């Protein structure tokens, strides 16, 4: 058995943390992009589009993220699509993130008074012009705090990627534990690193929320 | 020639028959006050005229063109019909100047400089030239409503629809908004306003339309109608508000 010094443990965990951050970023960017598209679809007054978005949200909010990951990884390979653990993790986290962001943003857009849409319409603005000049600038201000807050869920969600074999923080923690049999030390460190990633984001989200409330 | 014409307009919200065959003809330069009890369909009538609401039967034309709720039609309509709302509906993330300049720049495709000249002139007209760079939330209700008027005027509408635009204001702020309206009336702008301000309707308005239960119950020259109502319903209504 190989000996692991504290330094080795920390070094390995730090290295793995990079992958956790990278996966979180990829999922967040992917999720934001998909969610933007879905939000635009929901805002059109087209019932078919709206139904698609509703089903999408129900589907990915209503099933455990772990199952989505399993399906992306094992399911797709069984169907003959080779997908890496990295690809499956990004794909499932993107689906998961976007389903929640669409709902968060829907709430933010719905808090804007209906009169903003009507005034725009009466001034002759098109749907897209209204979205771009009136609705989005206001909705973004309201949505930033809860969106940053939700990014914490994305980071914690990446831990599940360890189950399909993606080597990130949790996976490396498990591997180190198997080698050293020091679960308390290892998992305390792992938890601490997650906390250090998440806590600043929570704080920032709270700060944004306060700033927004004051400026109203 | 009539500027706004409604012919046998019927409007339903589900089973609720809200407009029951409205006939109305408004000529350029008229100042028409629509009065009536809450729920009689006054707002719905205005919203049908500018395409915000769909009507089920009859026909509405503005400046000879038929009104529908099709997006493309509403946008063309917006060039001739301006609307002022009870709660202003200014864009809170834009300055007063930007509020007024927005539609002329992106809808009428005017240059920034041209739009700004118009915006400043319109704000001058409503007495708010010095508020160009302020944000709406820094203004009083009366000032916000005057900005909304300037914003509508910047599109040089042929007719201005006003839905109880002084009802959300503190009493001491009502006068400044009415004064602007009176000025517009003098300049010959066509106004259609839903209002509870009977003095204004009588002194400034040219015609009063009394709505009751989704119908035009009685209408006529403002002074004659208000001093000599024919129907019991209008007599009662006038008695109640005065
Ligand atoms: N968006 C709506 N959906 C359903 N019913 C409505 C809506 N707007 C108005 N109504 C109904 O239409 C009737 C007329 O309303 P409205 O035109 O607002 O009257 P007024 O402006 O004269 O007070 C009322 O019975 C009201 O409940
Ligand atoms: Mg009303």
C-alpha cells in the first residue's frame, strides 16, 4: 500500500477541485444557454412551445439528478452512443440546471407588471423589442441573486458525477479514503472544500438580494 | 370623416358579455369623455380600440383602417393611437428622456439626435424639461403621469386614449395633469378619456358618453348632457358622483 502524507492528500484534493470547478462552470454555462432558449420559447404566446417547456421542466425537475446521470451515461451507451463520463456529467447537469433556471427566471419575469408589456405594445414595440429593451433589463436585475444562489446547487450536484466514474473532488476523496482508511479526515477536508466554493456564492447572492431590495 | 369608428362591437370575457353592441363615432379634434359606473366596460372599450383586447363581433376602424389584435396590425395602429394608463407604466430602468425617446428611435427609426429633440420638446410641453435625466421613481405621481403623456405624444398619435389617468394620483396632483390635457385639447388633439372628473368633462370635453351595463346608454354635447340628463341611470350616476 502506498503511503499518503497530508501534503499528498491535500495536493490530490486540490487537483480534483479544479475538475469540480470546471464541471460546475460547464454545467452552469450550458444550463444558462439552454434556459435562455427555453425562456424565449415560453414567452412566445405559442401554446405548443409553452407545452414543450412545461414538459421539459416537469421531466428534469421531477426525477433525481442521479437517475438522469445514469440514463445519460449508461442509457446512451446502451443505445449505441459512446459518451464519456465527462460528457454525460455535463449533459445531465446542463439539463438539470436549465430546468431549474427556467422556473426561477419565470418567477422573475412574472413579477414585472403586465403594464410594462402593454405600454410597450401601445408604443408599437415588437415582441422581441419589448423583450430586449423592457423585459430583460428589468428581469436580469431581479434574477441575478437567485441565479447565483442556485449555482451552489450546481456545484453540489457535480458530486454525483463521481458515481459514473468522473474523477472530481468527491471521487478523489473516495479513492483517497480507500487508500488511507482515514474517512473522517478525508471527508472533512472534502466537505470543507465544497463549503469554500459554495459559501462565497451564497454570501454574494445575499448581498445582491439586499442591494436590489434597497434600490427598489 | 370619422377618426375612430365602432360599429356594433360585442366583447365577451368567457360568458361575461362586457360590450353589448357599441356604436360610437369620433371625429378628429373631439374631446370625448367616457363616464359610467365601475364595471360598465369603459376600460374594455378603450382596450378594444387600441388592439389590446380582442372583440368578437362588429367592427372598429381607426383612421379608416380596421383594428385587430394581430401583432403587425397593433404596431401599425400604435402609430396613430396613443394610450395613457392609470398607473403610468413608465419603464423604471430608463431615465425620463430614455422613456420618451425609446419608441421614436426603435419603432420610427429616428436618429438619436432627432428623437432627443422631439423628447425635449414634448417634456417641455408637459412642463418637465428639467427632468430629462431623472429616473421615474424620483418623480411624483403627477410628474410620472405627465412623462407618460410626453412619451405617447412623441409618437405623434392622431388620437390619445386615457384610462382614468388621474385616479391613482393624490388629489393635489390631479390638477397639473388635467391642465396638460386641457392644453392638448386646445391644440386640437383628439382625446378619448375615461374619467371621473365631471368638471373637466363638462368644461373641456366636447362630448360625454355615458356607459351602462356594456352599452352606450346616453351621449351628447358635454354641457347639455350633464346639466340635462335624459335617462334615470345617468341622473342617478350624476347624483352619485357630484
Ligand atoms: N381581463 C379580464 N378578464 C375577465 N374579465 C374582465 C377582464 N377585464 C375586465 N373584465 C370584466 O369586464 C367588465 C368590464 O370591466 P371594465 O371594462 O374594466 O369596466 P370599467 O373600466 O368600466 O370599470 C367587468 O365585469 C370586469 O369584471
Ligand atoms: Mg376601468
